[in-house]
């Protein structure tokens, strides 16, 4: 960050003085919401990687990683400080540390200004060092920290030595299942000092290296070294050319590899690479699965904006759920630095004529619009210069709209001036390249027929707030002494308990707890609470007695008022005739309310005019942005995917989450990317599968927030649901050999933590792209080994449109009643590099899987049964008899308002606990048995054709794909289906546990 630059060049004396004070510890007051300050001793650990404090009930969790610190602010700037009386604390003794994904704040007060200055300087110096690291230095630093931390945690008595019993406990924690005799032998070889029977940290490093010796890498080295224990410069060059498919490999490059990675001075002198140096090289970023060239912008950035996917966030200011969470200006800084290029600002009238930003009709906190604009201005172009889109959701009066326009012009200044932007051909949107350093305001624009002299006018009011208004709107009234704090407190507790319940599930099972159910349960809980507490119960009066809220969680009903009315006939007609043509591109049959818009704000909107679907007229104009909630967009994608794709070749479309996602969960962005939608807005504060897909998609092209769409989507058209959408184009064949795993931890939500059983891991690989490309395959299970499991299995996939495909690697721990999520890494297909590669799991320091990648092109005529067996069952079901899969049922949801499933944009019935246990049992592989390939289609549900139990843990269909398909007895679901198709069933065989499995011959 720019403000950290000055801290990189501090004098060594000043650095050491700061570090010394911080490592010795300083007593400070820790402010907490709603409580008096707590006095704690804060200190920096000896490795300078963590800030810790004591005493604390959290014990080991009482720490903040320096890596996770986003910023340090001086003085009383945070919200918690603002709640304190003005004269309580000296501002020069106060500072705040913001950290983590949700911008949590640690608010501290020192006893004197000098201590505060020392801590602020020291923390910013450490942050500057981390921001300046290259990928190799960071990988080495995190490895060293991990080894040191592992040693310290194993040292139970804190004497700086590990005895044999502590080593055995550590081996269990690291998921190593070696004979005790072997462990003792390695222990004795490492124990070389006078103090026999214990290992110092240096001796432990030797022990850890012996334990970590990789047989797979050693055999690979032998195969290229003519069975020597090292590689010469020529042999290393041969390996890089043949296996890693590197071009222009020079002698100088190979010597540089030896110099960087070899640990033996003797080997360095001879210019050879031994096994330890070879291991270091293979585990370095140079041999990561992600193409290092894609860390920089490499795509053509001179095409119109509509030709790019644009990283977009929804309700950017929120740190958590949509009802009660905090709004923070720092969220804008965080998402912009993560690569997001379209941020949302919900503007409402505030006190004293100052517009505020928050989620309307909820209890989310409010922040000043001016502060938001200043934060965006400061952070918009720190990491890249490509344009930022400001999605203004305007709910303000004309007076405060003028204030909004004034702040935008004053703060952004020439960043808003688009007069010099080159648009190239006429009637074409400008390119990201031509808009570098510019802020684009997306919002309403006054109609042209009003003329330039009109100071204000009526425009349609269409956005996400429209959907929330009657769905989950809080209308608070209080009587009998009830306070807003009491109501908020109860709702917060109810919501938190429901959210915790929703998290007790498989992380890859997005349908295990729906937002619809969450909303309903919250409503029911509030009603029960009101009955039990007469002091807050409704009075007998009809309208005035409502003490808490109205219309919370209720279905939307037709209402009539001066400001807004709905066309009942159009609504019903649209539901009964979902495919009916209306003469325009799309018509969703709902009349919108209108609002007044001032000329000053309207004039700031260039190229980004927000329009409603029913207002679209194909008159050749450019600069319209069509906004859809996920539920309405789902209809368009299913009914008119090809027309939608053509529209997106000239204009922009923004998709935002349903109002029912009060927990800030995310919908599946894939169907909308497949239709060419550019602005698919997600809740960046919510981790999970969907944000992982979004992060992977935009990491390519230098993480600049703009990714070029495939040319087939920019010109011409194709049906994304087709069985062969691009018959004239070659397909890509991915041959993936899953070789081994390294340092795989126990599942993050393991009930027994480190004391739990050693894991039984297996790897699942998933292709995510066009429906025809979506499929999964997985390896067998390796018993009792998470430290260095070996699979040596080859998985093969065929991909029709690799430009938009994602490859997702998941590691699971097999469990008798299902499987537990260990970790994942998702990479764009186009960023895969061939050869031997390590796939580091996201968010885990050392955990990786080792693979070999081969990518071939397939030309000519092909059979879907041969090239992509996952396609087979669709043919039997008649799924591709026409271009839009009209043979499948459940493609269109007649009542999309009830949407809640995370993976599919239409409602899925909640399953019973028994159903889910059966589903999990069926989806987990039996130990020692090779898993068969499964098809995976994220956008399509076959509700009436296939029984529910054939769905996998993601709530989507899993289809048999190989000629021989083994299934557990516990999953008889396919029998009826396959029987109805009159497919021959082969003989029954017994597996190694004696259970019978039907082998179905397809």
C-alpha cells in the first residue's frame, strides 16, 4: 500500500528498537463493544509473525497474524472509539488494528504517546516488508514459520526440547502413521548433541527433513539423472524442456535454479542439484500449477467493456449479514485491493443533510457517503489502473442527491471526466485500456425527451432495494417501554444461533440450510418471543399495536398506492406462460415505481445508465446496464440464453443476490457467466464455494478485475445448454495424474481437533464450465496417512470451452458416514501449466497435492460417449433432443421468488436428516476402491426423471459415466431408473469388506 512505502526504509536501529519494545510486551487497554476497557499485555512473538495478548480465555486463539492485518490507524478513528466520550482518552495514545476478512478492529490505548507511536511504526514496518515480498520469499518465510510453530506447539513443557513421546504426539497431529520403530530410528539419527534423548529445534529440523523425504520426487530425479543422486545443469535443462514444457531454457537459468534452491555448498560448487534442492525447486512458485505469466495482465485490454467479465461486489459496505451487520468504509478498500472493480453504494437521506450509506429497512449501521467516496478515491487505483464502476443505488431526496453529486465531483475530480475517452467505432462502449484511472458512475439518467434545461425529472426506480421492500423490511414501532436495543438484541441472538446452525454442515453442501428457512425461523422466533413477553406484546388496536415489525418474511402481496403499483394480470400471465414472447427482449411483467432524479447526478452517468428489463428497446444506443436479481436472471438464462448472449455483446448486465439471502450467502455465478453477463455481483464478505470460484476466475489476467470473454461470446452465438455447443472448434483433453499429497491437515471442523484420528484422504477433481463440461472424478482413499499419501491415479476430462472452465481440486477425509472437507484450490483452465506441478490448498500453509498435467487438442468428429462419458446418461434420458434441453423437467421455476438454494437459482425442498446421511454415505468412496467418474451439472435439475437421492453433496445431479459403475448397497436409487431404461445388469461382485455392489453395464 502506498502509505507503507515510507516504512520500508526505516533505519536498522529504529527497527530493532521498535521490535525490542514490541517483543518485550506493553500493557494496553483493549476496548470492547459495550464493556469497559480490559488491561492486557500485548506482545509480538519471537518470529515477528503474530501479535498476541494475555491473559485471555481464548488462549491459543488470542493472536492476530501480521499477514492478516489490513491497516493500522492512529487516533480515535474507529466506530468503537467514536462511541466513547470525547475526553475519555488521549487520541495520541489510541490506535486501531483492522484485520481479517470482515475488517474486525482491535482498539488499543497505551499509557503514553511514545508507546503508541512505537507500536504503530513497528506494525507498519512489518506490513511493508510482507507487501514487498516476492512469491518465493513469501513461500520460504511461511514454511520456516510453520516449522517453528510446529516445534513450539509440540513442546508441551516449554523447555525448548522435544522428547520421543512429544514426537509421537506430533506425528499423530501431522497425520503420520509410521511404525514406532521407524520413528525412533529417525529420532536417534537426528539426536547428535550431548543431550541425548531430546531434540533441539535445529535437530528437529533435521528430523523433519528425514521424515519429509519424498519418494515420488526422488524417483523423478533418478529418472533424469541416470540414477545418480543429483542433476547436472544439462540434465536439469532436459527435465525442464521435456516434462515442464518450458521453452528457451538456458544454461544461465539452470545455474540460477541451483544457486537459489540447492542447500549443499558442495553441490553448489559443482553446479548440481541434489534431492533437497530439487524438492525445494519443485515446491516453489516456479512449479506451481498456476501459470506465473498470468500474475500479470496478459489479455487484450482494448476491446469494448461488454467483452469482459468484471469483478463485482454486492452491498460492498457490509461486513456480515444483510439485517444486522456493521457497515464499514474499510470494506471498499479491502475489495478494491482484492481486485474488485464494481462496488455498490446504497445511498439514503441522512441527518443534517448528509447522505448516508447502509442497507435500507434493516438494522445495519450507517456510514457517511462522503467517507465512502474518499475511501474509494484513496484505494481505487493502488494496485491497478483499470476503471472502477460505482454502482449508485439512489434512495435520496433531490436535495441530498445534489450533495451526492457535489461530493463525487469534488473528491474524484478529473477521474470522472470521460470527454477524452476514445470509444473507437461509433456506438461502441470504450475499452478498459482507454478508461484507465477513471471512475464510472452507474445509475439513473434523466430521459432525453426532458431536454437539457430540466433540473429534475421522473425515472423508474428499479434495483435490489425494490425487492427487499415488502419481503424483509423492518418497520419498527415501540410501546410499553420496549426499546430498539431490546428488539435488536433479540433479533441478533436469534440470527446468530440460526447462522451457527447453518454452518454445522459440509462446506461443499450449499443446500443444507436454506436462507428461506433462516428467514422463516427468525420470523417464527420473534412471534414466539412476543407471546412470552407481555410487555412487548401487540396491543389490541389494529394498526398501532404492532410493537416490533410488520411484513417480515411474508410473501409479497399485490398492493396499490400512489407511489407504486403492480400489474396483477401481467404477473400471473408471466408465471403461467414463462416462454411467452412480448415484443421486447425481455418482459417480466411488473410495473415499477418512479422517483425524482436531479440533473446534477444524472449528468455524471456516462456509459452506465441503469435500466429495467421492460425499458429495453433495441434502438442501437449503448451505455445501458440491465440489472436483474438472481431469480429473474435465472428465467432469462433458461428461456432465452442465446438472445441474452447477443444482448451482452453490446450492453452490460448486472446480476445481484436475492433478498432472501439475509445471511449474505452467494448464488452460483456460473450460469450467468456462461450467458455472457459481465457484472455478476457477490457478497465479498462471505467465504465459501461461490467466492472461491469468483476469486479463481479473476485471479488470472493479473487479478486486475477484468477478464476477456471468449470470442465466441463476443461475436455470433451458441446455445450454452447444447450437447455440442461449438462443433467446429477443437476440444481440450485434460489428462491429470494425481500423484501424492503433502502435509494434509485434519478437517478444519474436526470434532476432536488434533487428537482426532489420522485422516483417510482422497482427491476429487471437478471441471466447472458449460453444462456439457461440468463433471467430477475422484481417486481412491488412502488409509491413515495425511502427511504423504500416494494415489498415483490418472483422471481424464474433455472440455468444449476451456476459456471459461475452472478446475477445482478438493481434498476430503473419508468418514464411515460420509466425508469431511479438508481443503481446496480452484484454478482457471487457461492458467494450468503442463508438467509436474504442486497444487497448494487455499488458506493452508504447507498442504498441497502433487500432480502431472497433460493438455491435448482433439479435432474432428467425436462421440460424446467416448470423449466425455459424463454425457452418457443425458443421452439415455433424452436430454439433448433439442437445443435448449426442453426434454428435462425443472429447468424453469414458476415461482422463483422462493429461491434459496446456493447452487441453483430455484428452490430445492429441504431434505430430512435421514436423507442427508444416506446422501453423504452414498457419495463417499469405499476405502481401497477406485471411484468412478461422476457427471456434474450445476445449472440443471432433473426433478421428475431422477429420484432425489441421486443428487450429490452439492445438491446437484451426479450421473454414472464409465462403462462399469460400482455403487454401495445403500444407494439403490439408480436401479429403478436404469431398470426403466432396460439396461443390462452384470453379475454381482464382492468388495474387500464383503459388501455387495451391483455393477451396472452401460
